[in-house]
C-alpha cells in the first residue's frame, strides 16, 4: 500500500500531530471562539462535527451544511486547517465544495463497507488527507478494509484513528482501548500513520492525559482531542471535552520518547532482547511438548469415549496456575489470558482428534 507519512502531507511537522475542536459545531460564535483559543495555544488543525451520527433519534445531530461556512470563516480568520466527519457521498461532495482540508470517517461508518466504498468513489481524483476511525466493533480486518478502499480510490494521505471499541463488559472506559488491535494494524501496515482519540476511548476528561501518554508510548503519530470553550455546556459529549488551556497543559506535559534515542548506546538493551529471544524459544519448545501431551490425552479420551471438557480439571488448572503466577510476580489477568488461550488451543486439537475417522 503506497501511503505518505504525515510529514509528507505538507503541514504536520511536529510529533505528536494534534487535531482538536468541539465534538459538534453548535453556533458560529462557538466555533470561532474555540478556534481562536486553540490557535492561541498552538493548534493548527481544527475539527468540528457537522453531521453527527447519534445513537438515538431526537438527539442533536449537528447543524449540517450551514456550519460548513463557519469552518470557512475559521480558515479565513485563523489560518487553521479544518477537518470534518463524512458518512456518505453527499457529505464528501459538500465538504470538498466548501474547501474542507481534512476528512475523517467515523466508527459508525467504517463498520459498513458499502458506506466506505461510497465515500471512496466520491474521492476519486482528489488529493486530500482522509482519516479512518476504527469500526465500533473490534474487527481489525474491517478496519484495514476501510483503509484499503480509500487507498484504492487514489488517496495516499491516509491515517488510522484509534478511538476504542464497544464492549458489553463494564470498564472504566467509554470504549475499550484494546491496544493490541492498533499494534497489530501497525505491524500489518507499517507505513500507515496512526492517531489516537483519547476523548472517545476515555469518555471523561480525567482519562485524556494518561491515554494520550499511552498512545505516545506506543509510538502513535498524533492525537485527536475534543475541546470546547465551555465543555459543561456542550450540546454533545460534554463529559469528554476539555478547554483549549487544559489541552495545552496536557500536550506540554507529555513525555515524548524515541524509538532509538540519539547518542545513546543500545548495547545493554540488545543484550536484554537477546535474553528475551532465548526465553521465547524455550517457551515455544515447552508449548510444543505440552501440545504433544494434549494430543495423547485427546486420543485417550477418544479411545475411552470421554468428553473433551473435563470441567473440574480445567477449574483446578486455572486456580493452581493463577496461584503459581502470583507467586512469580505475574498478574491474575495475564495468567488467566495465557491459560485460556492455551486451553482453547487444546480443545481445538482434541476436537480434531475426536472428529477424525478411525483408520481401518
């Protein structure tokens, strides 16, 4: 996939690249006031929701096309670039006609390949940055597919936005981070810039700073953060918006680490990595031996007409392994995750043995 880095877009030379502005464009006065405050604290890209895909009807769904002229006024008065969310062909055409600088595809749209393709078709022949938020459900291939559709339309200024994933399990987040998913996205498409949206992941102001730091620590390229001059009075998502001054404080306090620091010897790090590689090799060898034993158990169960799942045995394994892990300084969650994955692989292996016809 041929993509340009954010630095090659022509306007984002600093890391992190920060986009900020209100969840929704509410009034012309509100938009301009926030834009001027953001400009004063060093933000160069202004975002605002023009069309808002809301969960329930009768919620504020954005002013619509009228507010595009307010963003034009932001461009004129502040020199900032402006970004809006688009969900269909009509939005794209109206945004392009209004001279919007950056488009983004929201989580409720990226989940729908038909909608993404409609947007991609409307972008053919254009040269504009397009940001693709992850789908609301944790489906990496769906996210990659949305990026690919935009790229196949001829757009090479593309970035992904990690905004978290819906989950039925209660967490402290509005949308579960599931950091392993954007990490795997970066592994599969190394040249794809990734931004983080801590506003939508956290859902509250208090989580924006730590989530922003986490994103930088994972080497993400930038942040999209919702800001408002009077957050408590915002017409949508009030709890997750911060003032421009608070935004500046968060950005100023971020620790910006490097993948490879300049003038720092990496000899000790490489030695530690070598030890990790050897330990991983030992782990894989042990897992291979374990799975060989699992196959023998599977054959024994088949020969004696036994069920695959022996619940008391599985419950005992979990309890003892968690206890052993805790004594070694591991967390209960990590031990549970590891052994649940191993157990599932064991079940799959034994199912294959039980379903295989006996040789005559």
